[in-house]
C-alpha cells in the first residue's frame, strides 16, 4: 500500500532556535540536510519525494533557491516537482525559508513479529529490538518522535546521524538509567556533547546505538584556592572561561568557545597556552563516568588509576559516558593575544617569515597561521567579507615590552590589521574567529615534522592566492615546547612540530564530496613533511586510531578497554581496539 506523507524541515536547532539568521541560502541548505536525514530515518531515498514546496519570504531569491533544490534532486524523470510558495512570515522570527516535501511511502504487508533483545555482538538485529522500553529511562526520543530529528543533529551539519534512539539527559541519574536500559536491550551507547567530531562516529552504522547527547547536562563550579573547576559532561568552554575569569584564572581551552570541555580535554586538548603548559589532558584531576552497567564511577590518580590514565588522551567515549571532569586552572588573569592580517597575495612571504619565526621562539608563545577564504557577507566586517587572507593569531605569556619585541619581525611585514595587545584572558576564546554556530563542513589533518621553504611553496601552490577552490581554511598550528615533553595519560605528548588542518564547506552532499577532495589535496601536498602520526582531536574522518598513540600506549589502551568495557557497549568516534 502506498500513502503520501509530508515532511517539513527548517533551519532550527533542537531548542527551536533559528540557525543562519538572514541567510536564505544557508537556511535552505540546512533544511535540505534535515530533509534527507528524515528520509533516511524512514528508510527512504530522494526518489520517494514527489514534490518539494519552498516556503520563502523573499521572492527575489526564488530562482536561486529553486535551482539549488533541483540541483540536489536532479532533473531526470524521477525528480520531484519543485514549487515556490510565497510566505509573508514564518513562525520563527528571522526564518526566511522552510521546506515541505510530499513523500510516497510504500508499506509492505507482513506478518507481525515478536520483538526481543538479542546478543549484542552476534545475533543482534536492531529492527527486532523493542526500543520503546527505553522511554522508561526518560528523555529518550525514538525514530518518528517529534523531537528525534532535531536531537540527532550534531554541530557539524554535514553529518547525518541515524541511531536506534537518542537520549538528551539533564541529570547524571538520567544518564545512568539510559545506559542501563540500552545495555539490557543489547544496544550500544554513543556519548556525544556538541557533535563537532560527529563525522567519524557516523561513518559506521548506528542502527544498534543509543546516541546520548549531553548538551543539557551542564554546569561548572570553580575552586579558586585549589585552582580547579568541576565541569559537567556537556558544558561548553565559554561557560568555564567565564566562571574562571573573576578569580584571575584561565583554562587550557581551545580556539572555539562552543566546544564541549569533556571531549576536548579527554582527546588531548590543544590550547593557545599549549607550548607553555602542554596538553589539556595532562591537567585533568578526575573524571566521573557512567559505565556499561549504569554505575557512576570516579577515576583519578588514586581511584581506578589505569582507567584514569586511559581517559586522559584516550577519549571518554570508549570507556563510558563522561558526566563530569575536574580540571586544573592556571593563574592567568590577562594575556597578550590577538591577530595579524594580510591579503592572501602575501601568503608566501608571511608564511615563510612565520616558519622562520617559530623556529626559535620561547615556549611562552603559541600561534597559528591560516590561509582563509571568506564569502561575501554583509554581516561580516569589511576587512573579512569576500576576501582571501593570511592570518597569524595566538597568545604570548610575557610582559608587554617582551611581547612587542617578539612580535617585531612579523609586524615588520606591515599587516593590514594588528590586534595584538593585552586583554582579559577570557577574550582569548574569541581571537581565532571560529564560526559562532553550527556549520556543515569536511576536514582533513596531518602532523608535520618540519616546515621548510619547500613545504610553504607546496601549501601556497594548493591553497594560496589565485587558487580557485572551496576551501575555508588551511591552518598550521605551532607545536613543540611543553606539548613535546611527556605529560600524563595515554596521550602524553604530541609528535610533531606543526599540526596541519584543512576545512571546506559542505552544505550539500555534492559539496561535501568536493570538500573531501580539496582538503585531502592540501594534506597530500604537505605529505613529504608529515610524520605519519595524528592528533585525534583534529581527525574528523575514519582513521587508523592507533596512529594517534605510540605502540606501548596503544597496547595498554586496548587492554584497559577490554577490562572496562568487555562487551563493547560503547561506540566512539575513534574506537580503541576492534570495537567501534
């Protein structure tokens, strides 16, 4: 029997708040991504769509938006009818576009089946498991529920996640109930906070996985005397930075304030304080997590020391659902930080100068160099909108005079913009100008042992001025210093002088495929100087996870996981051993 149903999608997050305000094209792209996700959840493909109606408030953009939809669906005999519907306004303020798609659903006639949990590793068939019993755990959405689709959308909007169920717990007790219920059904569990690294997780099947989104489990408390913070599992760095600042303290946060603390620090954590203080994972005091049987345990130097060692750098998702971490803070009330900016036509000159400059810097200086391409956008400052640029940014833990002395060789290159100066430490989280909200993107990464002139030439050839490619960013982060000395945990140090990271936009599957090719080409161009290792916080594809650790650490990690999660309950983006 064939019936027709209508799927409506828009550019809103799981709280119903608008994303990409005042950008009709971006709103349409996100609506298309969510439409495809809704189809996949129903086991349908694009061919099931018979008509797409674009409800939009700006008739001037009609032809462009219709063309985008037609491009996605194709123009063959099976392509849907695409109609434009003028809307005076939408229910969500600032929404310019929403989609309504008519979908033909064929329901086969079949005998009823008895749903029962099966063995997780051998005869598990997710379609025969009665996941409705998960509702008893609370805050759980199943496919078809009103909140399911929104709850599965990660920060990286290019990624479609299709779990058996998704939970959005608000308390540690709710996390424990969800994990225990999932385990009892023979299902696996995948912890996730923001979903910045969702691509690697979604590369494998999530048919038998309960996705545990932790973005509602938030909170931070600071102990100024001990210089520590206790941070709940889904808390963002921006909130920790704000809580620490009144006490003259700072955290080893990353370059973006909307990244969750737990995933960042347990994956290693590379900060603009890194060359002076090392990896953030070495500054974790304790971890609280829910294990496979629903028990909440604490791991520290004195409690479960093997597990504590593994968590620091081995990531939390392989061992349980991390519900809290206790981290060290550093006594830094203010810092010299900022950026220097030039047109990308000066990319070769600036990159060569930066490479020479970083070769002989004190550990008090941690910086990055980026080749950036910005689309025309009236919301951006004029010095960014529609431009291709080379930018150096970072932090200097020195007094003003010494910082100025260190910056002098770069300032001699006459940057268009120079914002380096003393600022409150809390301001450092915004210096890197990372996107303020979720975006669809693809990326690639490598660790470099050296950065000679030939490597700069290779980077300029593939990503410099005059190269017409959809590349948002080609970035080099300076490592060494305390990052290269052994710290604590499974990832004790970073093996490399520079970390390379390339990022491309991916508003559609076609653009994602192009972006994967582009970012791979950047990494391939610098392959002669790569050392074969990876920093897994930067790896958003399916990779050989063992390359993120030395041989002894990897063997020990595999053994710890076998001990802690013997049944392979937990599904991680970067799985340890033979379990995903």
